[in-house]
C-alpha cells in the first residue's frame, strides 16, 4: 500500500486535518488519522500536522516496501530507516541535514508512542525507541527528588549528528532592497512587522485590527500600555489556520515606521471589496479571495517572489531571524529578547547568541600586534 498526504477540510467549521490515504482507494490510514486528530485536539498547530503526517507516511510506506510490520518495529529496523532517510536526497538533490533527519525520527517516535498509549502497538515497541539518560543541566528551581531519581529522563535512542548553524538573516542593505521591491502597501507592512517586531508569520497572519494599538495612549481601548504596540493573542478560530505558536498573549512595541506603513495599508485595504467585513489586518487584495485573510502559502509565495526580484533568497521566518540578530547585536538583553520573541524557553533564544564568522574575524582584527602576542 502506497500512502499519500491529503488535506481534509471540514465543510461546517473549515478546520483542516491532514490525513494519510491509500493512493488507489483513498481510504484514510486509521492510526494516522487518529494521531492527526490527537494533534489537533491537544492544540498543535496545523503546520505541525502538515509537517508530521508526511514524515509518518514515509515511515509507513518504507515499512510496507520492506515487508516490515510497523506495529512490531524493532530498534534495528529504526536504524535502517534512519540510514534510508540520511541517504535519500531531498527534492533539491542534496542529502538531508542532521536536523531534517531528526525531525523525521521525532515525528515517527511520537506517532509510535501515541499508538502504544492507544493500544495499537505493544508498549515495548515505544520503549525500545528511548533509553534512560541523566539530565546533565537541570533548570533553575528543579527538585531532583529523593535519591536524585528525577534526574533520569527518557531520550530518543537514535539521533543524527547536527551541525549547528547560525540562523539565516538579511543585512540592512538587503532588507531595504526587499522592502523597496514590495509592490503593495500590504506587503511592505507585513515585511516591516516581521523584521521590526520579530513576529512569527502565523502570529502576523492572525492579527486583527483590534490588536493594533498605534496611538500614544490606548486607555480608551482598555489597554494601559503606552506608545504604539500590537498584541499577539492566541486564537483557535482563525479561518486562515494562523496560530500563535507560544499559546500565550504578549505585547510587542512598534516603531514609527510600522505606524506609517499601517496607515498606507489601510488606505489600500479600503479599496478592496469585502475587506470592510474582515477584521484581519492582512487580506488578499485581488482575485476570487479578495477581502479574505491571507494564508501562509500566500505569504510564502509573495515573499519568495520579492526575494527573487532582488536576487536574494527570502523566506518569512528569515525576517524574524533578522530582527532577533539585530536586537542582540544592538545590546538587547537576552531575557528581554526572549520576551519580545515569545520564546517559552531561553534555549530557543540562545541560538542567536552564538558568534558568527564575521564576529570572530572582527574580534581578532581588533587586536593590536602587541596584544595578539
């Protein structure tokens, strides 16, 4: 049986569920369907479903081709699957990075653990995929328990080595080129919000007009925060599937540049039929979906096209990386940056603290000949 990933849209609620279906019969894979519904039920984003389900489908198809029963998979089988993933070129003709391999293994292991809980596979199958390890660095305030037994955790047995790279960013000149190449006020505002406020693309697409507090005083809106700012609010009912990943509310101050571009965008937006009935900040400007909220795929295509016009590679998340890198280089404290970015863990922010090649070169070149001896 060959499986393929399909998007199922509820005709009543519009909610999206990603499924694995048989290519010939289109019958959904039952356990994968349960897992997809579970991800949605526990609040995982549609993008998580979209990423996990094809990886699980790859594993199930690989097992079927080998004649291996995925319900009784052994650690040796998982090792062979890991080798298969590592040695299969991506659609760009390159071997996958360690991080990509580990993302596939993580999805498969979560699926098998879920199936063990549901009784679809033996608990020993899921247990074989993890091994006990000591927690080397306990978080602040962590209590190890009597005898330190809580310092023992379950870690995935199979893991590909990862080469840590600094996040891809744009220079100030490149960012100006991208902004100049944007052909609509909407696109200029979106790019500015991403690079000035460091929002995730899902957070930006979920913004409503009520979230934009752009006056010096917002007390008339029931908000005591002074100055221009926006509110990132986790919502489960966004019709475009946008989600605030962190799952909690936060406030992000805005620069005068964002306020200026927002005014330009409102003037442009008012000319779009049906936009007055939509509370989302970012909407489609043309086509059959004009006036409806932008989707992630729309924005990805728009930003990639803008980058191509500049001869650059541009993706939505690069703008967030650029914002974080600028903040850290301008001396913003890590804890402040963590709050601005909405990171639940300081480990997520730490990736921006690593020195880049040009930082190392500048440090060495700054020394006088006498100091370097």
